[in-house]
C-alpha cells in the first residue's frame, strides 16, 4: 500500500525549475534511497514534502492527506519526520531534553507546562537504541558531529513518524561512525518507512535496495541498485561524472 | 553526600530573602528608602518578564515600557477617579485637566475603571491582550530578531505620541498624579507605603516562582529550542507562533502588574516613564544582570536602578556615562551578565559536577 504519493510535482524558483513533473510513490515499510548529482533536486524534494517549500503545481498525498498547502508543523503532525544535511539539534538543552521535546509534541498543551523530574521510559529506550545513553545529561553542544546525527535520528524516532526522511545522514562521518549509522539504519528500517538521500557510494552499496535517481529535477530512473548502476543514462549523468571528478 | 541540603538550599535562600525583605528591611530603612526599594522591585518584576521573553524565547522586546505604562495608566486612572469622587468641588467626577480641555463627561475607558477590581484586572488583561494580538500577528508572519525589536521600539514611540496627543483623555505630557486613596484607604500614610512595599515583594516572589516553574517545564525548554532553532522546531510538530505569543503575553502581563504597583508607590505616571528610553533601560538592566537567569535579571533591575539613584544624588551627569560604559563592558566581557559571572565563579570554586545554571535567588539588592 502506498504511503506517500507524489504526482506531477513541479517546483520553480523564479525562472529556475528545481523539480520538473516528479512522480514518485513510497510504499509502507520501504527503504528508498534517493541519489543524483548536485542540483538534481533531492533536498528540494524533501523540503517540498515537509512544507518548507511549496509546490508550484502537482500534489503530494501522504496517508490520505493532501500536504500541498499545509505548514511545516502540520505536516510533521501527520507523521513525517526529517533530518537536515547539517544536523540541527538544540545545543543548550541536554541530550535527553532534545529527545523528550521531540516526543512531547503529541502531548496536550497543558502537559507541556508541567516540569517532569525524570525522563519518560521511551526517551531512555531511544537513547539506548542510538547509543547516546552515556551522554543523557550532557548538553547537546558537547556532542561530536557523528553523535549529533544520531541525536537527530533519536529525535526523529521519538517523534514516532510514519515516514522518515534522512538528508545525507553519513556526510562528514568517520568510517566507524558510518558503519554504526548503517547498523542503526538497518535496525530502524525493520519497522519504519524511510527515504534516504545519500551521496556516499560505499554506503549505498551496503544498504540500498531500491534507488531512485534524480537528475535536473526529473526522475531519471528507478529500480534496485544493480539495475540503476548498469543503466547507461545513470552512468552518464551521475556515476560517470563523479568517476571523472574522482580522477581529476 | 549533601544532596538533601543542596536541594533545600534554593528554597531556603529564597524564603530567607523574602523573610528579610518583609520583616527586617521595613524596620531598617527610612520610609523614603523603602519607597525607593519598592520602585526598584517593580522594575525587577518587569525584568522577570523580559528574561522570560528575551532570555528564554529570544524575543528582544524594546517596548516593555508600553505594557508597564498600560498597567500604570489603568491604575492611575482609577486612582484619579477615586480622588475626584471624594472631592466635593469636582463636577461629574471629572479631573481638572479634562475640565480645562472642555470635556463634560468621562470617557468610557475611565468609567470602566471606577471599581478597584476592574483597575487591577485591566492592568493585567490589557497588556496581555495587546501583547497577544501583536505577538500572534507578528510571529505568525515569522518576523523576528532585529525587526521584532524595532517594531517594539516603534510601538513605545507611538504609545508616547498617543498619550501626549490625547491630552484631554490622558493628561498629556504631565501624566496623572496625586493619588490620595485606594479602595477607601489613604495612600499617604507610612503604613500604606509599607503595605505597598510588602505587596510588591510578594508579587515579585510569586511571579518569580511562576516563571521559574515555566522555565523548568517542557514549555520552557521548547522556548529555548525556539530561540536557538525556530525552524527546526516546526519539523518536530510544534507551531512556534503560539509558544512565542504566550511567553510574550506573560511578560507583558508582568510588566502591567509592575506598572500598576509602581503608580501608587511613586505617586505619578507620565509619558517619560513609559517611552522609548525607559523601555531600553528595562532591557539594559536585564542584560547587565543576566538575561538567561531570572534571578540575574531581577537583581540587575534592582542594582541598575539603585545605582541610578545613588549617582543621581552625588553627581548627576556622570551616571549616563558610567551606565554606557557598564553596558559596553558587560556586552564585551560578560555577555551572560552578572548571573553568568557568578555562575562561572561558583563552578571555578567547586570544580565538581556542574548542573544546569540555577543561581541562588538573590533578589533584593542593597539600596545603599
């Protein structure tokens, strides 16, 4: 059953067409990778789904809701969570408070005015899951880059979204951190629907099953990783180009 | 080893301070000084609100004089009516300035404030409503930072122009003064002044506890999150508009309450007390004391106003320069204000675990 359906989605900024008649369907339980060269429109697509950018035309339907005109927080409340390329966590709050805040959006307003002495169980469990338990009471500002990304994933899990959008979760990470993130991703994918934007080919080879390639705002092709890698069009616009770049 | 003691230290210090402020200071200080202290404590109440809106919510409000003024004028209008009601010479309860400007009956918003309870309610609700309307419409449009500060500043300027322009309704640049009675009690006795002082201390204490609870709640954390990453908060499913509006309205209501207390204490309200300069002074005091700490902000307000009086008494012109220099120093060397300095000093002394900043409440400063 399809969870997210994007039909004929076009986004223009002035004369520039960032997304050009995109059609895309994400099924419940899927782990989908979104790749494409710089400027292909990957982040714009996620921005449009989450309400940061509004579609010029076309429709986005999620779980029976049309998202087009809704604002960011309303879309988040329908069950879509996202992370950002440069991780944004609340530095002045503790790690646990970051996660708690992400979980608390479902609470009625007067509950927000209470001051809990201890953190709820689900916060502790999520911190354990992403391996941040030792940092529970540390300010988020003290975390390393990799730990911040995990904290963002923890916040995402606490939000309990039905669809997770991850924008370059392993960018700037060390090899160990990548491996750890990969494990985490596989774990989460078992019971979540996830869309991942990722550039890292090694990471793709390890974890990607279904891949959608974007190029200049259009869906170039879609399929499993081997098919996509062997597609001459893809090699030309994407893999070929990075290949050349690697050699210059 | 001393967890119970450390947990009790805050409440104990707080209670001791309140006790000292209520039981000791009225006997120690001559009535004139006690009256001054009561004024400073009114500014401390405003400071608590600014610390909530600015320190926590990131809303730099350069127009809190307006809310202070709305509360103050609500009370001043009521007190003027209380005077004219007791005055056999005043026809139709009209104050003199209205008679001189040719008015023959009281404007509706004067009559509405005839009852003391109405005046108190208005002092809280009018600032609250104005701030809610302004905040909601502005935050919804995602106006923030310097633009919001300038908007507030403009509001303060417009408020003063309105007060002066509508002389027949507000007393113009002279403002309103001479308040002999409130709810049948004379305000010109030493007991009345002590009572007002006590009332101010209790209000400050109550608002401190309320705001302290708010800053420690999830909502308080949400405010910090909004301050540091408003856009990120939206993707967590929160609408920052209502959260910011609430904090802004609460801080406006605190300023309104402070204004209402201030008027019978000082005995006058006029546009010079509520305009652009006083608004900036209120923020300045919070910056000096430490905007991230409620105690710091309140202490800052007391100290700055006390220093102002002291310096104005000894060398009048020097204060402005000293104040400017102090402000520059604090911004350059201690952006977290006095509260930040004491917090660092405490950490340096203990070198142990460093929990979240919770400096002990040192609300009452010595007014020389």
